[in-house]
């Protein structure tokens, strides 16, 4: 972890090469959603009876499958990074809220530069899902499973391991752009305005990961904290009143 008196990133640590488990996780992350296109989902009664709850179940199954493989693949890094964070618990707990605020500010700046807010199909889908599914079901998916899968794919694999073969700044840029693009790909046109919120989020997550010497558990904790805030707001605030 970074010393509290320093403002420069810690030198990144060495990583092992990609494993079969890493490859399987990526194949599942990209392949399972694509496979759904070819499945006759309209024949499943539990999907047609309540499409929003069915969508939740599909996402839970898909992300849980990747989560299990990712945990197995990165188990040594998870244990190591958690031990590192545990050596400075108060610093870790203190810096996470500050980076969350920075994330909100950076996202607002990027959105403003893009020409204003454009509610993405992904965001609308999440709000529709949470309107039909109780928080105690969505929270594990959105706060625990989803953030770990995405940090494992876009930070651990795309920066921690890929930087052994490519310039790390190229890896940083690829992580930010692909993280944003895959959140809206297949749902809507990929425009700067649609990408903007996810670009802002990705920029701060990449910074957090690099700043802590490629600590997967730190960027995961920040991502989970951001999603927890989103879940709390969605379930406690009437968002429609904010846009009317």
C-alpha cells in the first residue's frame, strides 16, 4: 500500500502468467451473455411471467459462474492483497470514502464534457430490475459478485497481468475504455455521451488499482462501495422526481 506521506504510485508488483482459469473466466464473461441470444428464452415460464425477476436470475447465474472461476483463479492474489490492506486498516477505511467522492467528481466532469447526462439502457435496466426485485436479492449481485468480477477482468487481468506484455499506460487506457464500452455494448449506440459515466468510474478505479501497487482487493472495495451507494439511493430515493 501507499505510505500516507507519499503522493506517487507504488511500483507495481510482478504477476504470474495467465492461467487456464483466467482464460475460462474471460470466456464465460464474454460468452455466456452471447449464448443467451441463441436460447429460446420465451419458452421459459419463469422468464415470461416476470421478465424483470427473470433478468435478475439470469444475471445472477451468469455473474456467479464467472465469480466462482475468478475467485479460484485469483485466490492467491485475493489473500495477499487482503493481508496488505489489513496492515493499515484505518488508512484503507479512511481513503476509500475520499476516493468515492473523487469518483463522483470525476464522473461529473466527464459527463459535463460529454454534453450532459444521457441515461443509458444499462442504467434504465438496473432501475427497472430493482423496482421488481427486493434489495436483499439485488445487493449480493450488485455489491459483492458484480464488482469482483469486473475488477478481476478489467484491472487484475487487463492491467496486472497484461502489463507484463504491453506498456502499462496502454493497459490503463484499454481498461478504462473497454470497461465503459462493455457496459453498453449490445444495448445502445456506443457514443461518448453514453460512455461518459462509465469512463469516469473506470478512470478512478484504474487510478486506485495502480496507486496501491495493483491491489485487486482495494479497487474491488472501492467499486463495491460505489455500487452500495447506488443500491441505497435506488431503493430509498424516488429517482423519477430528480429528472422531472
